[in-house]
C-alpha cells in the first residue's frame, strides 16, 4: 500500500499505536487486526507492514504505554534542574497525578493495561519495568518507607477511575502536595542507607 501523502512511516506507526490502544482498550486483545486497521483508516496490509503479527502490535502497545510514562517522568525530573534527593520520586508523583486527573483517559489506559497484562511476553516486560522503577525510586535518596508510601498512594490514586473516585479534585490536589512534601528533605539530612 502506498503511504498516505504527507504522513511519514513514523506518523503511520504512531497512528496505528494510538488507534490500537483505543480499540484494544475498549474491545480487548481478541479484536481482529482488520478492525484496528479500519479504525486507523489504513489497510490491513498497511498495518501488517508496520507490525507483522498481532503479537508484535500488542507488544509494541505495552512497550509504548510504559515508555510514554517513563519519558514523562524523566522530563518532569529534568524540570527540577540539577539532580537532587527525591527528584525522580517527585516527578513520579506529578506525572501519576497529572495522568489520573483526566478520568476518561486514565480509565482507558487502565483498561488497555488490564487487557495487555494477559499477554505472556508483556507480563514479563511489565515485571521488568516494575523492577526497574523499584530500583530507581529506592535509589532516589529517600527513606524507603517514604518511597513505598508514595508509590502506593500515587498508583492507588491513579486507579480510582475504575470504580469511581472517593477523593475529589481538592482531596487529590492536597494528597499530591502532601506526597511531594514527604520527598523534600532538609539539605542537612543524610541520605538513608540501602533499603
């Protein structure tokens, strides 16, 4: 299939991933590739050019979901400037709360992740990603108890759209501020030892 005028191969790949995220998130991984292609406005052959198998598309979706979050956290951490104790953890909080503020978008992301988690290769990838987050956040110079509390609160707040959020917007804003405050240690404090 000839490429659509004005759209690069990277643009087409991004279109497929964004469309597949929406379709798989709503319909599950059993959705036919032809349905994803039609929703993206491309041929099935065009989709298969970029993702030769459905499994490769699903894997790319999982990778994309994790890498987008990681990139957002990295960018937020860099906004603080020089590396400082708790910088990565604060960025993790800010991105988690920003993502969760859009309930529809967050619900769609949770739904997509729930569908993808049953794909064996993605389950391994997700566990590797979680382990990397664990290591990086626990090496961020904060008390491990604070890190565990922050992760549990940020991740838990992010899953609130599933069944309705108990905390309202003001509560969530206050919780975010309180979590950030936990990560800001006086300059005179020593970094805690290993977890």
